[in-house]
């Protein structure tokens, strides 16, 4: 096993007794949905690693999130397994028929960055599998939904999470703004998940059926604030005003994670580095403990 901290823990998964204990005897096949956590290959749980090693086919979901800087080949080497199949957007949203058919007779692992069931897409996959008679087991892990507590805001004070998509010339949705407003008026924080684009095609290449893909794009906190402040000009609800307090987060869960707190105007100018980014629009009033914690991440201290 390539993990220096788990030389012994990798061994039991090769024993038939351990495999039988994980798999059970109810069905010949199994779909394992395994959360990988947020940081790097070392964040997988021991249970997840054991399940992974007994799987004949391994898929890596690669469009709702990524582990920056780690390819599927590097993950396979780190976990000590064979080939990992990339499950891109087309494969996941088309129903994953090949993967689910295999799971009827074989042990199949579906790897998800973060937690295995945080995204609607993955809940839909769970339902499809069960409707096909496939047994499903889930191994949970840390995700942005709970790790965002690293910024100091209390999780019980969060409202509905929103996704902020990249705007294009003729498509500028603003529904996320309305949800942030509702949370803000209710005295709640809003976690904003920022768009990523991997393996995307231009309209022309899509129409012509050409398998040519655009370079990956990852929305930054600064880009998200530009879009929010543009809506703010028309709506004037105050959630993206210059003085509204927000938290910018990058590479959450990694050793080089960045957290910056300040006003919209201040955070929009901060350099948080590479992907992945997320953001929190703070409630209008902060608990004293939250503010004390956030002050350690104030943008002015970061600049100093």
C-alpha cells in the first residue's frame, strides 16, 4: 500500500472474510458509493478503501467536483488498485447503464469527491440502482457541506445552499440571488457552490458530434461576486452591496486551503489561488463567537 500511515490497514481487504463481511450474502453484485473527502487521496476512510479493493470495476465521478492536481491514474496508484474509469457528465446523466448492469453481478465502486450523497445527481443514481434491483452500500466522508465550518460560521445557522453558474452572453440566471435574499432575511448564512466546467463542448462541436472539449474552467470567488453585484445593481436587496460581509474559501480540506473574510468589496480583490473555490454570504448579524473566529481570517490580516 502506498500510504505510509496505512501499511497494515490495506492488508485485510485481500482476505475473503473481510470481503464477505463488507459485501454480505444477499446478492452476487453490489454498488459501493464511496466518498473520497476533500483534501487528497489520503482522505478516504478505511472502510472505503477496503470496499474499493474488493471491487472489480471502479468509476470516478469527475464532473460535480474534483481533487485538484490528482489524476485518476495517480489515485489508482495511491489506492493500490487497477484502472479507474472516469465517469464524466455524459456517463452519469445518461443513466450509468453499463456500470449498473455490471453491479448486478460484480462488485462495483463509484467514487465521489466529498460525500457520496451530497449531490442530487448521486441521489438519483442511488434510486436508479435500487429500481434495477442492485444492492447499494454507501461510505460517507467529509464534504463542503460540513467542512465549511472551518471558516468559523456555525453550521446550524446556514440556510438553503445555492449553486452559482457561469453566465454566458444569452443566459444569465439569477434564481440563486433570490434564495440568498430569503436566507439573509431569515438571519441565515448561505453557502454558495461555484461552477466548474470539465469536458464541456462548444455548441458547434456538440451539434456536429465532434468529441472536442474545451479546457476546464473553475469559477473563482471574484467571478461569483462580479455576477452577484451585477444583479445587485438591479435588485438592490443588499446581499451583494460593497459592505455586505462574505467569506471566500479555496481548496477546502487541503493543507493549502485559503479562507478570507471581509466585505464584498474587500474579498472581491483578494487572491485565493487555485481551485476549487466556494463562498458564504454571511447573515446580517453574526454571533460573537463567529465574529471572533472570522477575524482570524480577515482579508486585512491576510494581506499583512
